[in-house]
């Protein structure tokens, strides 16, 4: 009996398919001749079957995978097509919901970001054309370098799943990944492209702390707008600034200012944003928060050109889908 | 090969299995889902592919297992070693089927599993739930194959004892 008890562990291994050769043959022979071991084997099998059924129920009852994973299957299928076929498929995928995409440039960018940015690193290269640059020049007056020139491109790098990085570059197809230092903000942190490591390095902003309120990662219009107004001093010079500190702000030791851009001409409706609210920490004299109250009055004047590229660290982006948005 | 693509494809395949592993360790659906999401999305957002020669499946399962055990330790500090005895697993406790005789087999099995140490449940799940070989289980749990064999046997013996009255109904 003692010997047979010792066989239990080996019976388990036998049923698991982990015995081979002579050892397996000897044990099988023993079980055939030993009723006690045969009974043990049957019990082991029953336990095993019950456990398997229970575990299968667990797997069957698993919740759906997170949204960031689910659409990947479709994307993976597109990738599998390879080359031109994949590009064509992506263009089609963008073109199908055209009516919705054309609701606004923000929607174009947002849609593209939602579609692609959740799966992997992608870049949206957004070219703002037409009157936008002229408008921004008028907003910023003499300091024209603060406004993007028509040929400049807002590069929006979406690092899945949460980061949104952006940078303005005049030559997006140039060798910027290797010999041009890049830097920018993702709304709360500064980042720099490290050409040696071929990666993005985050650094705390120098002397400035900014948070964009209400932007849940991919609110790209806010980021884009903010990209235009990185020179805050100039922005303030061009705007009327009125203190709007409320009682709760005073209790929290904050000063809040309402910032209203002054139109170049009275009645000019072509504005990116109508106002912004800056929260200033008087103790540190830093702007803690800037909330842009975005108006879309001007966006119908824009032509947005969005290109979607997959970013593979250290490699040039591969372009999938040139896409033009020309609002009515 | 873009490692994220590879990770996503593997993660989609492994999602139910990974969830099951986390669930049987934590016995809490919401927390199990959280653990799996954290692990898989963490892998996805990593800037570089995991530096390992191990199969991605084993890596994902091991990360889920470790993350779930960390959760358990936070909730219940102390040892979670294989030798740990579940709080209700002493011989004097009533047979689970006494309580669950009118219930489905599922309830009895769940009751029995709940009385096993978490590490044993994980091992049983990897073997019976995911059909992993001893070598693969050893890979996931970072244990020796012999330890896997011995522990599996002990876990099954305990489970069998707890399910003692589950007679008949062979495979």
C-alpha cells in the first residue's frame, strides 16, 4: 500500500503526459495490475476534469479585453496586408466616415488619433494651411516667428496609450531624427528627443508648470492651439487680461486671470480661441494652468492636412494615409 | 517587427487565460481585470520590447501572476509560499460539498479552490486551465520543474480531498 501511495505523484505526471519511455510503460503496467492504483487514477481524472471545467468557465466568463487592445485585431489584419495594400486599406478606413470626420479639423485629428493612437505609437503630421497662418500672424503681431508659417507642420506624436507629444518642424521629412534636437511639451511635461538613444527623454519644464485642463490626453485641438501660443509673454501682450479670482481660488492661494484675445479688427470672427484662463501660483509666480476656451469660428477657414505614420523607435516613420480635409 | 504589434496580438490571444490566472489568484473579477489591463497595457506602452528570450506568453502570464500576488500581499501581508495553508483548509473544516451539495459542481470546485493557497491555485490553473506543460509552468513561475511536479501533486491531492464526495462523472 505504501508503495502504491508513492505512485500518486507519478500517476499525476502520467496523466499530465510528463512520463515517457520505460518509466511510463512500467507505471501503466502496474496500474493495469493494481486495482488501488487504477482507482486512484480514476479519482485523479475526475478531479482533473472538474478543475478543467471550472477553469474553462472562468476563461469563458472573462470580460472583453480593454479597448486599447480590441481594435488591434482589425489593425493587425491591415498590417498583414503589407505595403501599398495596407496604405490603401487605411485610406479607405479614413474615408468611410467622411461626414463625421469633416465636422471640424479637430474632429479629423481626434478621429485619427483615436483610430490609431491607442494601438501603438503613431504620428499625425498636421499641416495647417490657408488663412490660419495669416490669422496667427495677426494675433501675434510683429513677433511672427511665434506663428507657424504655412509650410510648417505640427507634428503630433501620440505615444500609446496616454502621451501626446507635439513639435513644430519646418521639414518633417528631413533627417530630424538623427541630427536635429527636438523638444516640446505634452501638456504637463517637457520632452526632448535624444538622438543617441533614439528615444524621448522627459524633463521637468524649466521655470514653468503648465497643465491643460479638460484635455484628456488626446484633445488635440487644445494641444495644437497651445502649440501656437507657447510664447506666453507675447500672448499676454496681445490680449486683455482681467483678474477673475473667485473665493475658492483665494482660499486655495491662487490667482486666476481671464485672458481675452483682442481681435485685429472689430467683428473679425476668424479666431482660433476666444479666451483663455490662466491660473497663477503667486508664491512661485508660475502659471499653473491655462485653460483655452476654444472656439471653432475660425476653423472653417483652415485646411488641415493629416498624415498618419506609425512610429517605430529609431526608424523613420512609415506613412500610410495622406488625407486632406477641406471644410465647406 | 514592431514589438507592440506582436504584444497586442499575443495579449489578445492570452487575455482570457491571463484573466483566469489573475481571477484564481485574487478571487475578484474587477481586480483581476485591473491586473491584466495594467500588465498588458504596460507592456504595450513600453518604449522598447521586453529584453527576454522567453516566450511572450510565459512573460505575460508571469507578469500577471506576479502583479496579482503583489496585490494579495498588499491586502494580506505575509508569506504566500507554496506551503501556505489556506485559512479554511484544515482537516476539521467541513467538506465543501456538505455546504454545496445542492449546488452545481462549479460551486464545489470554486469552494475547494478558494481553500487552496494562491500559489497552488495558480499552478493548477496553468496546468488544467491553460494546459501548460511542467516546463512551461516552471517558466511562468520561475521555479524548477521538479518543484512544479511536486507542488502540482500536492495541490491536486488537496483539491481531491476537498472534492472527496464528487464521485462518478469521469472525464
